[in-house]
């Protein structure tokens, strides 16, 4: 369903689409500058809700190929005028019992994933902020260049992070098997319910800090490679 409304920004469009959740095992998004939020709701179908200027909303591809739902924005080069002069909000709503893989990427728009249970959750951006809140998954993978990134109250066996200069506040609510990070100047602040870890930290000028956590030769693994980023590991009560 597509609805139109006139605002100060010009002609706006609402676009709502629904898909049988049982037939979708993966949700992927390839965006340039739109904001994206994926949440869990008490619904029976997987829904994609889009709000933005009419030309941008019409150009957005929302297609189901096999068991994969793809949300894709045409990329013709991202300029400052495009980012500030256009706007589009995309919200993906999944049922509470849905569990699949999530792979979302953007150039400059914010991406937020909240409350989902997934096999894998991959979030990537160049400059836009990334937020994973209340996510339960086997593998959590976040990649950014300059965008802010947060992992809040998540449960994951394996967490992988890659950035140039972004700091990483990471809070896990359950024990993990592996956390690894690669940065140039960004720092990692990890808080989890663990009292000991096996740590591999390689840096030129960064520093290692621990609070309530001892370093052992076995157990959960925390590794980090950085030029000047600090690594802090704390025990969550």
C-alpha cells in the first residue's frame, strides 16, 4: 500500500509491505543514506514500513528472492546535498518467534537493531551510527569506518568488530566464547559476566585495562589489534 501526503519537504509517500515470516530466513539491506530500524513486534507477518519523499520511496527495492528479503537503495554516489536534502525512514518489523540471519549495511544512515533473536547479525556502515540493543545471536559482526557503534545488553557467542577510529562500548549479558576487534585508533570497552579471559592484545601505544577480570591461559577469548586504541575489560555484576 502506498499513501501520499504533502509536507514542507514536498510530496511524501508511505509504503507498507508484508511477507509471510515463515518463508523468510534472512533479511538483507543495502542502503546509501536512509535510516533503518529493525525491531520485534507482536505481529504475524514480517513487515517493511517506509516513509520518505515519493521519488526515493518508489526507487527503493523491496524484493523477496527465495527465502531472502532484500531492501536495496539505488546508489549513484552519496553527496552532502543528497544526505541533507533527502530523507527516508525504513522500519522492518519481525514477529517475536522469527529467527533468521540479518545483514544490514549503509553508507551514512543510522542502523538500529533491537530485541531480535537471530542466527547471525551483521551490521556495516561507513559514517552512519550502528546500534545493536537486546540482540540474541550466535554471531554478531559490526564493521564501520567512522560511524559510532554501540552493543547494548546483547547476548552473543562470538562478536567481531572492525573499524578505523570508532570507539566500541560493548555490553554482553551472558558469557561468550570470543570477542575480537581490529581498529586503528578506536578503543574497545567490553563489559560481560565473566571473571577471567584469555587475552591477546597487540598495539603500539594503546593500553590494557581490567576491572574484576583476571587474565588466564584458557577460557573465553578477547583479542584486539590496534595502533593506539585502548582495550578495557570489566566484569558485569
